[in-house]
């Protein structure tokens, strides 16, 4: 799937999700779409998860190995959650 991600697309998506309400909405979308799930099996579940991945890509976040160093650094800045 060609997402045709332009600088304008990245700006639009980042602007949309940069407010408090936008961040809450994005979090809800990612959780509801199974973005963090690894055990999806149906075509429908996988399609929804891929749609959520497309949203993240359109925000300019996941560009594959092009920005892996930055991505890993940001992951390591996250606090460890006690369970």
C-alpha cells in the first residue's frame, strides 16, 4: 500500500494528534486497533491493525530502518512500568 506520505501529510497528522484530546484519541485508536497486540489471527483484525500502523507512519514516526536509532532511543526513555 502506497501511503504517499508528504511533509504536509506529516504536519497534518501531527497537528491533529498533538493536542491533549488528540493524544487521548490516538491512544484509544491504537489500543482499539490492536496496535500493540501480537496474537491477531483474523484478516479483519490484521487489517485494522495495519490501518493503525498507517496512521503512525503518516505521523512520520515509523520509517523503517531510516530512523531506528532515534526510535530505539525514545523507547529507552520510556519509564519502566511496575506490575
